C-alpha cells in the first residue's frame, strides 16, 4: 500500500500505483478548508487515502476532479464530500453511470473498441469481484476556470483539454507553487493507435508554462517532477513534435536527428513519445 507523502505543512500526496492504475491523489490544507484532488479508482483507493490523511490529522472538505476517466472518479462516493468538475466531465460521468463493469459487459466494450484492454484489465484487478460502482454527480460545475480561496491558499482550476481527454483540468496551488496536471500530458488512448497531435500539445504546453510552479504532478508518475525535470520533459515533447513535423512522420529520420540534437542515445521513454507523435501525424 502506498504511504502518504508530506511536501509541506499544507501539501500532501498519495503516490500512484501502476499495477492497478491508481493515480496520484493530492490534498492541500487551507486555513478554512481542505481541497482533495481526484477521487481514486475504487472505494478501496479512496478509503486508503482518507485513512492516510486522518493519520496526519487531515480531513477533506471539497474535492476537485481532473477529468472523467474511471481511475479518477470511481472512488467519489466513498470520498463523500462536495466535488468540482467542468461541464464536459459532468456529461461524461453521466454516461459512466449507465454502464456495467462486470466481465461480460467490459469485454464487449473492449471488443467493440469502446474500452481499452489495459483499463479493463486494471478494473478487474482493482475491483475484484465487487463491481458495484456508484458514481455520484459532481456538485459544482464550471465552464472554463474557477478559483477557490481555502484560507492561505488560492486554488485555480482550469479546463485545458489535451490529447488524453478533452475535459482535462489543471489545478494550480498558487502559494504552494504546485501544479496538478492529471493525465493531460499523456497520449490519447481511446484510439486505434495511442497518439499525440501537434496542435493540442503545443496549445497545452503554452497554457501550462503560464503557471509559476516548482512541483508538477502527473497522475501516473510516482512523484511530482521538479521545475528542472518538467522543463526537460517539455523540451523533449516540443522537440519530438517539431522533428515529426519536419520529417513528415519518418521515424528513422526523427530518431537520428533527435539523437544528434541531444548528444545521447534515446531512452525507451523518448522513443515512446516520438512514436505517439508519429501515430498522430499518420492519423492527421
């Protein structure tokens, strides 16, 4: 089981867990309210987070959702507090409420290309035989951006979209200089080939770079990235996008120039990012 990490007197997070696709969950403690970030991928995940917080004398009052995907919303009922979502997330969650999560229905959706095999497998592993999933409606619905003053911390929740999910929000904790990005910088997985597109990525990076942060939380990374680590990721994404466009999706030419550009052998992560941009170029 993951253990709660305290970054400051106000900021806590529960690390991600890859095996069952549990994302990072966050908590920011204001003088008047505590804001939780994302609801977890199951009742067990949400309950574990609440127990870990309670051991540090922290209790949530409000919860903000980064986007609609199952691993971020299935724990919402267990959280049992008012929740915040944008209008697109609200609509997608209404659709989830109508679905069955039993093996037969999950497998049928995978066969039809509606559900991702990776997600279906993680759902089965995380939920076990208890597949009764009740997803409450979000409480507070916004369109583009909202701000919360929780006492000593200003929280900005902004709809930014991206390839991964068009409803994605970022959550900026101004005084803590922390930015929760959810899954917005990950690839579009609901496609024949997982991919990035130049337009969405460039627009998203421009938006993110407008925020002054020292910690950058990507939901399925084990820990937040520092400013330098995040800058390196941004350079990698921008370079991959530019070279994919320059070489019109020709993988060999892209990898050769990128290797020369960085003066090192490319890692598996580098090659995966290039592949996502190539896939996006081919589908354009």
